[in-house]
């Protein structure tokens, strides 16, 4: 009987060590993979000062583009022709990305962008596109809000290696800093 108890204790002890070892191995492998990914440093204005972060290159198989995603954010495919980037610490702060073919009318996309925001919010207002981000060719920009959250719609015009795309950003009422999302969006390129 003592041998059986000893054997059970020994197996539990070894499997516990094995689990800890396995978790350390997985974490080390993730860090090594991250080190091998192409990366880019971002320095941008953030809440009245300057911030520097590292972004890692991600590829959307859902929409055939690449972009750099900042540390602290997660990139995932949401549904056909839509991807999402969300803040890992606050998943109520997120951005949807939709890339469009070149034959899609900008006027039609502009109208759709307003309709998307109207679907969840009663009032939609236009924003001055020149004040948003100097490195993005923003065709149209809108803002909507309710008691708990803000939503923004940006239609970005095709330029150089960037396709025409729409960003829809959702944020808690207390969060008005969109620069990290716009910094990531400026790196979006066709593959």
C-alpha cells in the first residue's frame, strides 16, 4: 500500500514539474517566434507626450494585406473580409479593418460608413479629415457616441501600396486616444 501511495505522489510531483517545464517551454518558444518576426519601432504622440512601441508584422489571410501590430494589441480575423485589432488590457477598445477592391466606389463606401455608425448610434457627425493623421489619406471621417462609448469611422483612400480600406474604431467613453490604431493602420499594405 505504501508503494502505491509513494508511486502516486511521485507521479503527481513529476507531472507538476512537467507542467511547469512545459509552460516555460511554450513561453520561450513564443518569445523566440516574436523575435524572429519583422518588427518596426513606432514613436507617436500619445496623451500629451511621446510614446515609443514595437510593432510586429502580421498578415491577414482573410483580406490579403500586411500591417504592423503594436505590442499590447491582438490581431484576429473576425469574419469574411473583416479583421479586428483589440487592446489586450481593454478589449472594449478595438478596431475593425475592411479592405475593398479598387472597383468599389468611394461615394458608396462613404455612405456605408455613415450607415454602419447610424446602426448603433442615433447621431453621426463628420470630422475634419486634416486633423486626424498626417500619414493617412483619409477620404471621410465620422464620429458617433452614446452614454457608454464612442465609435469612429474612417474611409482611407487608395495610395501607393495601400488599398482603399475602412477603419471602424470602438472605444469606451473615457478613451479618446486613437493614435495607436491609426499608427498601425498607416502600415497596411497589399500583399
